[in-house]
């Protein structure tokens, strides 16, 4: 049954309703109506720096067609997203000198913009973690980690965003 359903989507055209939504922030960014720090772009995909990053290097990879659910992506767009996430993730990792990444795609739950997008977020590197000895780190609680992340979050500075975008683009 599942393979039959998947085969029905192979090679399908993108529905006209999915091409643009004037109320969608990402569609407006793709249409150049809103500014962004573009890192990577193809005919199908746009990768930009998040304007309210969890950490420096927080990047969004977005299909250029307006599709709210990752489960509705046509095969060619899903493939292009996979290529872009891998390529941009590598560039972010190199630019930030941090190979630890969170790569996340929300669907409805915690999805602030109803347009498919993947977050590429460098993992935190906290200074001064309490240590028992040179080889063992005392783990922080989940609440402590969330609090530290919240305290570190601030709006992306335009100049810092420009410089960071150049640094990441140089690795693509």
C-alpha cells in the first residue's frame, strides 16, 4: 500500500497553489520582497541565515515553492533539499569550526512559518562546564541547557550576518 502511494507522487508536477503565498515570510524572502543573508541558491532551494538565531551560523534551507508539509514534498524537491542540507551543513560546520550540528525540520508542531524549511544549527559550545576531573564532565540538566541557550539568543546583527554569510559562502 505504501509503495503504491509513494509511486503516485513520483514525477508529479508542483501544484499551482504551492508556488507562492503572499502572506508567507519565506515566499516574500524568495521573491526578494524581504531582505535576507543568502548563503546558497539553486533553481529549487534557498539557504539563508536565520534572523533570530539560536547560535551563530543558524541557517535555514527552504524550497522555493510554497509547501507547508515536508511529507508533501515532490521527490525532486525533497532530493534537492537533501543535497542542499548536506552541502550547506558542511559549509556551516567548517565556517563555525564546529562539526556538531542539529539539523531539524518541524511539521506543524513548533513550525513557526508554515513553509517547509530545515534548520542547520551549530551545537552549543559552553565555556566553563563543571568538571570532576580532566576526563569526566558533569552533565547539565536539560533545563539548564535550555536556559543557557535562551540567554544566548539575540537578533542577528546586520554586519555580523553579512560577515558570517561571506564566511559560509566561501566554503560552498
